[in-house]
C-alpha cells in the first residue's frame, strides 16, 4: 500500500542513481545540496535522491529532474579537506515527487512512497530463478563481478530487492537505470531485467568474438613482422644489404601518392605483397615489378589548367597558320564552351586533307593555346590490335598499348593527343586495330578504357584527341562515326605566298644557319617557286625547294663568292634549274574531243584531260588510261546517252556501227576512278562526233544518267582549288552542288565563274563553241 511522506529535503544527483537496499558513498559539494543534507541530519536523517536529466546543469529546476527517485537514510557524514561532504547512504524505498517547494537554502518535496510487494507466487519464483541464472552466466562472461557477489545475490529471497541488487551491477546508462527504478510492479521489473540481461549477454559474446579476431590479427601481424626481420637478416648475410625492403617501401609510398582509384590501388597493393614475397631471381618478380612501375608512373590525377583565353588562342593559331579558318573556328568554339562549363568531355576531331597542309602542326598549336601537354603517336602501318590495347602480362616482353604509353609520356590526364595517319591502319590475322580504336574514340566509353596489360580501367575522357588522315574512304564507318571531321582542302596561291614569307623562309633560314640579311627571296621568286617548281595542295615540297635555295646560298656565302644572296626569277632558274611544271594545265587553244575534268585525289584537287578519238571501224568502244570500274561505267553511260542524241547531232543512224570510239585519260600509269567524270566524257564525245571545239577555259565535274540528268558530286572545294591552279576561269558544276560554293575561299570565288547545271544539254550548250 502506497503512503505519503512530507517535507523531505531534496538532494539532486549528477550521473548517479541509487536503488533501494543499496549502500553507497556520495560526495556532496553544491551549497543547496549541503544545506538539504544538514537539514536532514538535524531531523530524521532521511533525504530524497533524484537524478538530473542533464549533467551540465548546476542548479536544476523541477523539470530538469526525474520525478521518481529513492528515499535514503544517511548513515554517516564526513567532511573532506577540500570542503566537500562525503556521506554514506542506504536506500530505503522508491518514491515519487507529488509536491515540490523551493525554500531559501534548499528544496523540500512531498513524496508518494512505494514499498515492494514481498509476496511470491509460482510465476514470480520462476522469473527469479531465470533472472539469477542469466545473472550467473553474465557474471562469468564479464569477469567484472566477484564470486562473493554472485553468491550473495543467489541467497536473496525477496524479488524486489533481487532486481535492485542485480540492476546495480549492470553497466547501464543513467536513463536505462532510471527506467528500471521507475517500474513499481515487481513482476514487470523481473521481466524487464531478464530481457536486459539477455541483451547484455549477446553484447558480451560479440565483444569476445571481436576481441578474438583482433588478437588473431595482431598475432598474425607480429608473426609477419618477425619473419620479415628474419628475411632481412638472411639477405644481409647474403650480401643484399637492403634486400627488397627499401624498394617495396618506395613502391608502396608511390602507390599511396599516385591518386589511382581505390579498386586499382587495391590490386596494386596486392601485387606489391606478392612481389615482396617472391625471390629477386624469380622471372615473375620482374614481371610484377614492371607492372607496378607502369601503374605508379601513369598520370591518374595530375592535370594542367586550361588557359581559357579566346584572344590568346586565336593569336597563336593565326601566328602559326595562315588560312584554315574552319579549323580555327572549331577550336575557338571548343574553348568558348569550355569556358562556360567547368567540365566537358574531350571532343574527337579528325583533320582530313592532303599531305603538307599543316594538320600535325595545327594540333601542336592547339596544345600550346590551351597550355596542355602534347603527345603524338603515328598509326601508319599499325595492324596489330595489341599495339592499341597492349599485351596480356602472361606474354614475354608484354607492355601496354600505344595509348597508355602516350599517356605516360604526356604525364597528365588531359593532354592534346594526336593520332597521326589514322587512315593508314590495316588489319591481318592478329586483329583489327581500328576496332580497338572504337573504345578510345568514343566519349561515352573512354572514361573506362581497358588496356590488356593494365587490366584496370583508365580514364581518357579528359583527353583532347585530334586525328589526322589523308583519305576518309579507308577509315571504317564505325570509327569515322565517332569523330568530328574537319576537312582541310589545301591552300590557295595567295595563302601559299603568305605561308612562305611568314613561316617557311624564316624556318629554313634558321635551320640552315643563315641570317635574314644573308638570303633575300624576292616576291616574284616566291610566286615562281609556287607555280613552276611545285604542284601540290600543301606546302611540303615548297618547303623542300626553299631548303634547297638555303643550302645553295650557304655554299655561295661559305665559299666567299658573296656575302649576300638575292633570289629573283632569273637567279631562281640558275639555282634550281629549269621549270619543273607548266603553270596551269588549261589548253592554249580550243580543242576538238578534249575536255577538262576536275578530280579529287589524296593530294587535293587536280585537273583531268579526257580525250576522244573516232576512227572508221565496227562500233567498238576502247577505254585506256588505267580506269577503274566506276569510270568505265561512266564512259558506257555517256556513250549510250550520246547515241540517244543522234537526231539532234544530225548524224546517220548507222554512225556508231561504222566507227570505233577510243576514250583515253592521259598519264596512263596513274590509276583513276570516281563517279564525277560523266559530263566530261559526254562533252568530249559530242565534241569529237560533231566536230565542235570545246572552250579551253572551262572545267567540269558531275555524274550523268542515261536520261541526261547531272548528279551531285563531292569535293567541290578541292576541285575548285585545282581548277584555279590550272588557270581555268569557268567551272560547270551540278545544280545540287550550288550550296557548296560558300565553302570555297572568297579569293578563289572572285576569280572563278560557276555554272550550275541540271542536264547534260546545258553542259554542252555552255562548253561547246557555238553552243549545242
């Protein structure tokens, strides 16, 4: 039966809780607590202990104290030298605050006292036995409770007192202890403690398991340390003073500092452990050593900061290259986007054009404008897939592919990477390297590029890949699809003059040890060099001729004949010999049966003479000039179309049965093929049959159908440059190619007249003297 007790002094406790039946020493130092204690000692030695919810509060209020606490009897009080009171208290019973009153020096509370029911039934007896059994197991597992304590607990016959004594020996938090103190019902308290003891036993078992694992690990580490020390001693006795330990420590440090991904680092450390255990003379030891060396020397995080200055980039590109406006524009677009976005996948650019137009040097300029490292690999003649992806480490002499080798050479993860001559790759029984390049040049895949040697993914997504090629037709479709193609057609004569004066002459003077004042090449000589000593889309041969002039000038100066050499048109012939080419290939007069076509070759645009001769015979068509299948079919189509014009040409119906026709394309040793010679052959045939001359200043390009329709062609820009070099003034082009005229340099457009046509009759009307 609960009863009331009034005017009991309150002693707040910090981090401490007292159960009934417990005897405990408590140190008291706070002024209000000391006052409450003194009041209790004057009266009946009883005081109420309530625990604070927050230890940091110095003067707790009613809300900051638990309402349920313990009424205790103060058995003894001792004053310590530091002024603190040490008291010995004995718990009497649980109590609940029902009234709270703040006095001047201390706090007084009215309490509702709860006495435990000492009656026992079968259920309580069973719960007590279970609790004692759990407590014994726990005490033996924890090794913190003495045998005497266990025996004293077993002897307790009162259920309430049993729960309090056991609870006082458990390592519980204050809130958990308070929860047990607040359970007035003995049966519920027994249930609660059984559950708590079961949980504590589980925690103890886990602690033991963890401690056992830690101990085993420590023993294993100590054993390994001991064995390593023995190995060092043995190696020292054998003359290997440091053994592998110094090298392994250095490699371990480099692995940690490399910045490689965690998955790769894990593999590297595993291989390092294997390397450490292998004998130095082992063949596998060398293989692992090379592998680790590659891993730690590859750039994983090192990068250069892009210089995103559009004006600076434009200045460098214009300084190093004349012309090439589209390429420059594309590079500046990339820089502009890069400036707006912090991260952008590196584009894959493919510069396509004839030899000598500056594709490789352009890539170097791009790297300089970005302040990035530059690396170049040549793919010409590569026909083994392992050249790109590397060899498996199981092979003798295995090493990574050229891509990973290039990244190591670059030293950063974001270089400008030049893939030179990508159209010159081939394949054989060892695999197709172009298929291996698909992963390298795919922005969606190359962030996890897999090299057979490394066997770990490597990120290529920050690399700016630039490929170069002379001919797109030899690049496989899937590979070409991954690249952004930028066509470089070649240079106009005006651009070649600027390149010669601004770049080639200063470069060759420097390479041949000449000063600017020692060799002067006049403008007229530069023009003659371009017109009569070279015929190319680029400037490579032009550079060779300038180098030849520099060497001859050096000989003259060293011989003492002159201190200064000035080259004009006359001196040019003396130094380089007679003209090697005739400027322009346009006919000097109008010819019958000779038409000038325009061709696109791997060295740029060029002109192509098509000659037709008609002789008495039996209707035979003869084709010469090493023509390909497409050009042979174009000739057959052109002849069939011309035969359909018999009435308009006013020729006899049996003309074609009584005459042989011979179509010849000069320079018979050079293979020729392509689908754009149809209208040229038609014009030459009609001219030869009708005996009408063809205007010498006209060039033409376009395919023809049996009905006389003119179909579009490719490479108009390159063909226009070739026509301009050849001295032609008018070009007949298919109507559908009219949109491509804007791609032609303005200086060339001003000097050429373009005649778009949609039918062969229009072509004949423009090309033949007197019309058709």
